[in-house]
C-alpha cells in the first residue's frame, strides 16, 4: 500500500490525514492545537505539525506529503531566515486602515484588474503596509515574505534558521502555489506573475517572495528522506480539491464564518470587493465570498430557545417556508459581505400570531442560508454556471439545514459526508505530485434533498437586508 499525507494547518489546529494512494481511504490521523490569537509565532505551527505527524504515525512509510494552510497570514523573514515578528493572521484587523490607504493610492478598479482583489484587512499586502507604517524597524529587516503554508513547506524540506535547520536559510527555496499567492494582493492571476510595484508599495522595499508552483508540481522532498513534498495550497482551495470540485460546482461552507466559492475557467475581477478573485489549486479560478455569520447564528437561537441543534432543526421543520413572515438578517458580528462592520442583526416582521418557537427556529436557518445565497448570487451574476451546491461544515449535517438549503438556493444541493477536506485536498496534491496525475477519489454524499426553490424566502430577505444599505 502506497501512502500519502495531507496537512491542514488552520487557525485553531494542525490536522494530518494519511490516505491510501489508490482508494483515498483514510488510514490514520493526527491532530495538535494552535494557540489562540490573531498574532502568532510560527514556531507554534511547526511544533504542532511535528506533534500531529507523530500522532499520525510519522512519515517513514509515507511517499508524499503536502500542506494546506490558513490563507493570507504574513510570515516576515530576515536574511538569516529568522521570523521578524509574530505572524499576523487573516483575522487580525489592525491593517484595515492600511487597506484603505492602498485603495486610495491605486484605486479599486486598478487593483481588481492587477490582482483580482480589492484590499481588505485579511490580505497580506495590507499587513505589510501596516508593518511598514507601525513598525518601520521591523519592516526594514524583512528580506522575504511567505504565507503560513509556504513557511511550513520550507521547514519540512529542511530550510530555516541556521540553529534549527540543516539546510539553513536559503530564502530562494521558498515555494507557494497559485491558490495561496492569489490572496496576497501583489500577484496577478491573469499573468501568473508577482506585481512588484504593489509589493514595494506595501512593504516599502522589494523582498524575496516564494516561487509559484503549478498544480501537481513538486516543491522537493522532506529533509533526509525520499518523501515527496507537494506544492501546498490555501485552505479554501485545498478544501475544493478535497471535495473533488470541478467547473460547475459551488461550495457553501457553514463554519464559524461562511464561505461560498466556485470553480471557474475564467478569472474574476470585482471592483466592489464583494467577490475575491482567487485561484484554485487545480489550475482554474476560485471566486470566493466570505461572510462573518454562519453557524454562530444557529448557536445564538439554540441558546435563546433552550434547545440543542437537533431540536432546533425539528422546530424549524414545524414551520412553513418563510417562517410565517419572520425574517432574520443575521449580522450579529457585523458583516463582511456586504461590508457592514458595525451592523447588528434584526428579526423583523414579528406579530403576536407568528412569534412562535418554530417560526423563530426556521427564521434562524433561513437567514443564515440567505446570507450565503447573497454571496452565491454575486458569483453567479458574472455568468458563472452552477450545476450543484456542495454544502459542507458542521451545520450542513442538520436535516433541517439541508431541506431549507434546497428551498433557498436555486441550484441542486448535495451534502458530502463530514470530513477533513482541507487535509484531504492536501493529500490529493501529494498524490498528484507523486504520480503526475490528480487522483479521482470518490466523494461520499450523505444527502441530496430534492430541489424545492421558494423565491419568497429570498424576496423577503432582500427587502429586510435592503434596510442596511444607503
């Protein structure tokens, strides 16, 4: 049996999945936690990767490995390969002002044309600009800029600071992939080249940036072994690869936050900034919309109603579509899509007759899904054709969420079995790098509710959400 390994180095933890090359069957797994916070020493990621690999049985019998990682994080290295300061993660918002400055200097239209993105605080370019302005001494020390998965791949191959790495600080050996570099704000997905002017505008000077590998290209081997190292990927792109998503698929992920992304043949440029024009890990493009409010919406209503997730779903199914006229706009933590950071949630249309536990439960699920449907509509409005929506994340396993999704979304819904899809996608990359071809591992679908689109749900949601817009 030939084994390949995939890594998911996320914000919260590091997960390793070892799979059989031929069948894709999971053979063993490992996990280790990451520290809390939005500014983290990357050494914790390296330690967690070592612990997760050990729990997963190590790499002695593994033929290839690849790393999927949280996107956008800024890992700044000096000439000796040392980390200049703690990495700023995607969810560190101190660079919001820097994003506004970059837009003011270059213009949203021009930035969307050059990078597929309009800067927000998540993206690497804004974090570099913040570093330039807030910590100029640290900025002046930066010799290379990497993303979390880039840095871990580099360390796996034996590179890093002299004291802890056998091959030393060879910065030109840093590598990345199209998916992750497309979220930096200084790479052009149309040309496949770095935009050095934007990098210099962000950091204040030029720096070494990772070589961009193609899908299935080898980064090298694990230090001291013949284990092949794949190119790695950003987490959303790795999840798409793990799901086997192809052109025509839209993935709706219901985690703490929500993401909607599609695999497309053409690039995506949106000067409004609603849709980020990322690249996929398989050679296509990955337009993506992110919302701040997803599963936490159900957490809040389950708490208020004094029920668990299962009972919340059962209550919701007692109510009719439209929740008797109740409409939730779920901006509990503000919102990113649309960009309303100071907004709060509203439950409107309440009367003495319709204010029931069942209607409230249904309004919670409809509102959470309608917010994701807005993101899907933004992607589809550019002519993207969707054949199916793959619904993933913890909330996707709730039967009521599945049934209501088939009423909210205007495309067929399929629910894959729960799984570590970022790590699965990284394992698929490892297999690709090892054999030269993308594996065709089967995707188990546990639910495919009959399409039952009820346009009145989105009509009511659009009317209620419109109150937030100028």
